[in-house]
C-alpha cells in the first residue's frame, strides 16, 4: 500500500466515522479541533485505525500528533513497521 493510498484510506474513514467534510481535512489542520475529538472519539479513532491497518494503538501514540500530517506520518510509519515484521 502506497503512502497516497494510506492517506486516502485515512481520509475516507475520517469523513465517514467523524462526519466531517473532506474539504476541511488538510495536512496543516489541527486533528483534534477539525474532528472535534473528545476522549471517547479518540477511542473510536483507535478502533478504526486498528481495524483498517491491523496494528495496536496506545494513548501515548497520540501525544506527538497534532496535525493531520502528523497523523498520516504516524500511520504510514506503523504500516511500514508492521510490514517489516511480517517479512
């Protein structure tokens, strides 16, 4: 899966799960504010990531994520790491 495909998949589930317009999602936008995330929403986000990408996420994983770009980078790095573990 390419980085562009990962980003597209992320955007699709964010639009569906958090009922935001695709147009408000931009790399420099604040993830929490744009999606209006509360603590329960973070749980939903973790579940969606785990279901779509097959790796476990912890609360600490979100400490350095503020923008959508941070979020994309995190998921891409984890997908690559999982791929390496399988090989």
